[in-house]
């Protein structure tokens, strides 16, 4: 039969409880940060009386949305310097994905590394400069989590809205 050593069982139980507590704490903290992030965005769009039909967020920092009824694009970056932008789509001529690469020189070969990724908003008015909406920056993040696809999709969504 089994001979259970009580002190070993107690130590193992305490260890398992400690490890579980770390994961539970991180999960609760992450949910709280996400709720605060979405609350800030909802407060911003409700202040503008907007109801985005399509919206997408990433990295608990950025969020982009479009309200086709009011012809408005909203973008928020809740990073170091909080940035909230609402863009009237009738003023926009087109949107393109703008990528900035850095070249790494290595003895065997050189390779390009994505440094920055933007949605470049070009306006109809020639006097109004283009607006870059940051999607990814290698300065802030060490890896890509699908931001290139996200930028392409949103450029397509916005350009489709502009052609209506």
C-alpha cells in the first residue's frame, strides 16, 4: 500500500498553492488592466457620441475603430503619452500601410528588420500634412504579434469606407 509522508504532502501542497496564487494574481491583474483600457476608450467615444461598428485592440495599449454612420475613424494609444484621435473620413483621400525598416549587417548576410509600422492617413486638403497612426514600434516591443496583418486589414477597411 501507500505510505504517505505528511510533512512532504504539506510542503507539496503549499508549493502548489503558491504557484497557483501567482497565476491567479496575474490573471486578475490582467483583467483589471484590460477593463480600465476599454473603459478609457468607451469614455472617449461616448464623449464624441460615436458607436464604432468595427473595432480592434492589441497589446492592451492600442485600439482602432470605425463608425460608418458618422464617417469617423477613432484611434487610441494608451502608452507613455496617451493619444486619442478622431478623424473625419470625408476629409481623408486614402490610407496606406507605411513600414520603416532597419538594415542589420551581419558577416554572412544583411537582413531587414521592421522598426516601425504605421497607418498613414492622407488628407484631401493639400495643406494638411499626412497623419501617421502607430501600429508597431520596435522601440516599445521586441516582437510582432500580427501587427502587419492588422495594419493591412485596417487600411483595406478604411479605404473601402472611403469609396462608399
